């Protein structure tokens, strides 16, 4: 977890968040905010598969034989072109991102949209306590959801 000033972009925090995870990582999903070179490179360095929703205006890299982050991003764009954006989200596992967004929604509904502590250190402590409470509530039981066609 990281607590930053409001002017710090989410994508800037991804490398430090990945560094906090000691275990191997299979996939990292995120919305268009993470569709940056730095995020792709950070994920690839960890040996994981980056699955970021590209911006609607995203285009394939024109390099003859793209490697690294260009190749990873091109694969995503080609899959979207072949399957459509909605189908790609399901096939790629990118829908897990919505689970994280839902968790943040629950956090804000339970505790409000702001932290009460004033200092950065105490705000971090407050956020950790609130996350612990939310995790405990989740352990006690989540509703069972069933998809109805």
C-alpha cells in the first residue's frame, strides 16, 4: 500500500507497489492510467504479464520487430482488434481490475472518501487500520453472486 499526495499519478506508484510483493506475480491488470511505458516495463521486469486497458486512441507500434513493452502492448491491441474490447477484457482476465475497483468503492462507502489524520505518517497508519478492518469484514463473509442470463 502507498499513500501519496493527490498530484502523484497512479501509474508512478506501480513499480514501488510491485516491489512490495515478494512472491512471483503472474499478471498485473489495470485501467488506461497504467497504459504507460514505465508500467509495462515494471511488470515485465517481474516476469509477469501486463494487461492494461489501452486508451481508445492507442495504435500498434510501427517498429519492424517490436520487443519488450512494445511487443506486450501490441499483443493486447491485436487481441482487442481480433476479439473486440469487451470479449478481450473477459479473455485476458482484465475483469479482475473491476474487483479491485469494487473493493475501493466498499472502502469509501464504509469509511468515507477522505482520511481524517493530518500527517502523512498518521494517514498511512489510518489507511492500514481501515484496510485491516475491511479485510476482516471480507473474511467474515462475502455475498454469493450468480450471473443470470
